[in-house]
């Protein structure tokens, strides 16, 4: 993504080209490895608002009820119109989805799986001495687990032409959307699903702050 005078707003581009009512998407990538955050929380945060926590107030107790705390999208979303900080209506509904191009570093993830397995088998705490031979072996077999190109598709729940209705036969490696009132991952490719299954079996935890993988 370019910055400065070359920076362009993809939302403005869609609006200026007379594409109202059409099915459109925005594709994001970081080919120069400039460490732009393109994780699910950042994408949905940009779309629907910064992620925050809502604490209902209990008037009888005179305090906030932490047991009923829920995650919510607050202000700042580009797909939502606000008035005095309150969401009042959807906007930029021409955008059906945001697609993110990236890589799955299977080599690194397989290394973490092997370390977790070793810790379980030996009861060790993963000392440098025990991890070193695994690291050497993974390095020697680097071509066996290369980086895989991946596309992640994030549906816009307020889109005029939902992507889910237009591309039913096509399924990307990962696809996220609103289902039964909550955002979740609605599709995952078989190779990535197998890798994640191995991670769960070995006890390797993956970050999922939005709970998207529960679906």
C-alpha cells in the first residue's frame, strides 16, 4: 500500500466510477513486506469499527457487570455512518468484500508443531538444546513446507450485492462473514484445515481474538 501523494482511497475510487449497485471488491496486499497489519481484527476493525468491550451497567449493584462483557465494534468503521459517535446507517455498500493476499508460512508452523510434540513426549520445557536439532531438520526440509499463497475474503454484511450470492461455486482458502448473528469463518481450504488440525492436536494455539474460527 502506497502512502503520501501516491496514496489513493479505494472507497473513493469505487464511488467515482459509477459502480453503484454493482458487486465490487477491494484487494489488499503487502508484497514489499512493509509489515502492514492485514489480520482479521485489523480488516474488520477498518470495515466496521475498532474492536472494544461493552460492559452493561447494573443499577442495583451500582457497578458494571463484568460477567456480561461482550466484544463490539465501536466507532471508526469505513462501512458505517456515524453521528455524534453513534452508528446510524451503513455506507459504502458497493463494496461486497475485502480480499487480502498473503502467505501461509507452513514451514514455521510445522516447526512449532514439532516443538510442541517434543515437549509433550519428553516433558521438557523446550530448551535451546532440544529445539536446535529440530530447527536444523526443518531448515533441511524447507522445500517440503514452502510458503503458500493465500487469499482471505471478508464479506461486507451491508453490501448491496453480497459476495456470498454471486460466488457460491468459488471458495477461497479462507472466507469470513456474518452468519446467525455473529462473524465467523465460513470456509477454509482443505490444506489449511489439515495444518490447523495438526496444530490443535499438538496443543499449538492460534490467535483468534474475534472468535472467527468458532464457525
